[in-house]
C-alpha cells in the first residue's frame, strides 16, 4: 500500500492527470473509521463485560454500527430502547450519543447503576445548551429529527431548544429576542449542509450567534475532508457504515457532491453489487466514525480479488485524540483489576 498525503496541497489536484486511467486502483481515505468517542464507548462496554460479567444492558445502540452491535450482543450485551426495560438495580450503559437529564433521573428512580459512555464532544454541546439556556437565549439546534443525539441534547433545555432540520424549518422558528439567539449543531452533520442552514438562519436573524467552538466533531470533519480530497478521481466511492449512522450517510452525500461518479453505503463487502463495478477503474473507500477497520479490510480483499489490487492511501490528517474511559468504570477497574464481579 502506498501513501499519499494530499491535504490542501494544490499540487495534488493534477496528480490524476498523470495516472493511467485504464489501470484499476483503490484510493483509501485516511482518516476513516473509529473516532475517539466511538473507541471509548465500545471499550467501555467490553470492559464492563469483563469487569461485571454478562448481562450488561445498553440503552440504544452503543454506536450506530450493525457489526459492532451484533458482536457485543453475542458476548452478552442486552440492548434496550428505554431504561424501564432494565431490571431494577441492574447495570446500564448510556450510548455514545448521549441522553437527556430525564433519562438520568429515570435511571436513578429505578436504582440502576449507570455508566455514561456519552462522547465528550456531545457532552460539550450539552453544556453549551445549559449555558445559553441559563442566559435566557433561544437555541436553534441544527440536526436530524429523531436522532438519539438530538433527543439527548434537546432534552437539556426543551423549553429553549428548537430543532432546525430541513430548509423549511427555518421559516418556522419563533424567537423572543433577536439579539439573544444562538445556533448549535448535532456533531455528525455534513459541514457544508450545516453552514447552508446557518446562512438561511442568518437571513432571518442577523444577530444569530455561533457556538463558542465547532460543534461538528473533528472526526466528522476530517472524514468528510478526506473524501473530498479523492472524490473527483473516483468512478465509485464505497462508504462502509450502517444506514442509521448519520456521519456515514453524510460521507456518501459528500462524495457525490465532490465529484464522485457514484457512491454507496454498505455494512459489509458482501453487499457490494457487481454492477457497481462495471466500467470502473478508480474506487474510493472510506468508512464512518463508528466502523471497525476490519470491515474496510474485507472490502479491500473483495476488490483485490476482482483486480483492484493497487491501493493508495490518501492522507489528509493524522488523528491522535483519545478519551479516558468513564469515571464510574475507571474507579471499579482500579479497585477490582482482576474482575469479574457482580454489579449489585
């Protein structure tokens, strides 16, 4: 595998002209796959299984990836939609997408032992909601209706947060004071689409304030940028990720908008349709932030068996961020390094 650090180097724009367009090749995006928040959440559940033993209950999917969820389920994880499905006094892990204060309160009422695996970058947005709500702002949350992260974030101040999803939602916004309105966003959105929505909101509310720092997480931005760097050279971009993964679906959209001739979202290599490869020489491959790299390697094996053996890694950033495990789990790991032990 060769490596090509492209980033924003204009010289890279011409490199495709020097390539033999009849030769089959794969452009492999880097960064791709697991972000720090997902890695932390998955390790949290794995360590909970090792420390406390099965079953471990998890509210919602720990991360939005079919393979990860099925693998953990086989190891003894029980996924539930709501905390009232968890036996009283049992252990429940909250997913990386975060939960509202109401969910925490319900868990407390049911005497549940909780481990909060919310991504720290999602927690940051929750704190922003609390801060602006206390300062009596109207908060316009750009995000996708029904997404677990949006539900958790909105739940921090439901009387102050208004969801802005589609363009038509902009006209429905009602605020009390045009000088006290701020926009925040779901962490896994398309950067370009989010800024389109912000521009629409600014037309109505010229004094609209921005978040103190970017809400769209570094991993989402980096993966989108890597796809943009290679999309124009690709006849096909394969995005490994699940249908309920917001950031994975955005990568398909970004690939097409950035010049890829075709793009598809797949969970597994077995879902690739042979017809997609007809007339294709350059295939781009990437994966969403909740995807283990083993699934990407399986896609590369699939392509290699069909003649796409030349793989060039397109590097636009090097990620070195890591998050500590939840403090509830760290405490038990220190006190009981040899586990497992009961949770009651």
